């Protein structure tokens, strides 16, 4: 059965306390968002969390290939790996709110895959040829122009101890091209397809096909997912608490116009309305107008909402498909605070224990 991780903001004021509470509640890990205009630095938050916990997994959820050079990203997460005693995970996607607040759209898939390849090499302590680096370093002239006696010939993180376990790289993926890139270059594909079993099965099949086409073995790649999960005895309240997160993640499936993955006619209509209405200025919030695009049936299928026994059953169903990890988004900003607290307590008391040994 899958292990459950919680997703939270990167708060320098609250990261340590949030991590302590997550560990005490029984979460397997904590992922923090990397969106520099909306919250604090993710690696500062993870370092604080590492110092406050003993077993909790620590991840970016997720970073992107634009705001940091791959050498810088690798050095940052490798530092968390050392500080935490081997509990770090690098979660990465093409970029969303972090780039939108710089006036940019997600990185092209081809650039993203090149970034992943370089990133993995850095994390393994391997050399990367300068010719393979065409990211942010291109704004500066070649080092040869300085006329030094000698300079590095290739790029490598010289301080990484190659005897230690490499930081796993997980790619948040929705469309078939990103799923394929992740299947070729990542350690785990983290689907952002919702909790609909049909859509998850579709994603796994695309990943397996990509590995087969690349001549890679079927084993060696793990599968997980980002899911919207709200545990509450009142279904209508659960839907309302989940609405902000559902619109955020569902938008990924229609970001570029057409719906990705298998969808019904109603689901395609809802996704289209989300795309047309989504306001990045109210990103993830549950009290904004774009949640009006949702229907109860869409939320019930795309997310996991309802009483504890229902949530456990849905999670087990995803586990049987082959997912070994779920990163959970619960109630978001703008949701009813008292009901959000009630939901979190119920989840910790009646759902997390069922997956504590996952």
C-alpha cells in the first residue's frame, strides 16, 4: 500500500513545527512547495524541518527547471540529504506558479528532460560536459576569456560523497510527453492526474510504454501521485474543503487546451471551464470564483473526499494499481478553518494509521 506524504507551504517561521507535527501524526513525509513569490525558500524550510525531525521524509513538491541551474538544485537537495541523514527527495515539474509570477509559462518538455539528465548526473556525483549545459550559465561569457592558468574542464559537484545513497528524483507528470520524459529520466513518476483509477492506469501504461521504447527495463521506476484528499463525515463539506486544491491540480490536465488522459464528456467540460476561469492570483485558494467550475461528481471522482472508511478504500484502490506513494493536498487557504482542522484530525486519527507501515 502507498505511503502518505503531506504537502505544505515553505514557511521559514513554521517549517520546523509543521514537520514535528507531521511526524507525530504519522505522515511518512512532508513535501514543501517551491514558489518563490508565494512562500519562502523551499530548501530553507526543508533544512529547518530536517533539524526538527528524525524519520520524516523531506521533499520539494515541486521545484522547476527554470529558477535554478541544475547544479544549484542538485547541491541544495544533496545538502538536505546530508542534513537529514538520507531523508531527502527531489520533486520537480515543468513549473507553474513559480514561473507564472515571473511572467513565464512551463518549460518546454525537451528542455525539461535535458535538465533532468544533468540533474541526475550531478546527484550521482558524475561529471557533466560543459557542452551539455545550456541553462542559466549562458548569460555569462566562457571562463576561457579570463586567461587563467587553468580552469575546470567539466562540471561536477566535487563535495558529494558517492558512497552515500543518491537523492531520488520524482517528476510530477500529467501529459503523455512529460510522463515519457519522467519514465526515461526519473526514479519515480508522480502523476498529477487526480485519484481516478482509470486515469492513473492510463499514466502507468504510458510510462511503461516509454521505457520499453527507450530500451529500459520495466523495473527500476516507481509510481506515485499527487492527490486531493479531504476526510470529513459530511460529503458536501469535504468537497468544499477540497475545491481549491482540486482546481489547481485539475488545471494541469487541460493547461495547453485539450484534456490529457481519459475523460468523460462531463469531465472534459469541467476541465474546459477550469482552464477558462482559473485566476493565478488566487492560486490554490478555496474562496475564489474559479471553483465554481467544479461539479460534485467531478470532485468525487478526481479527488478523495468523504468519511474515513471511504478514504481508506480509495487509497487502497490506488495502491493496487501500483502506486507506492501519495502526496496529499488537503484543505487550502480560504477554506473553513474550523472544518479544515476537524478534517486534519480525522485523517490523522482514522486514515493514516491504516498506512503507517507502507
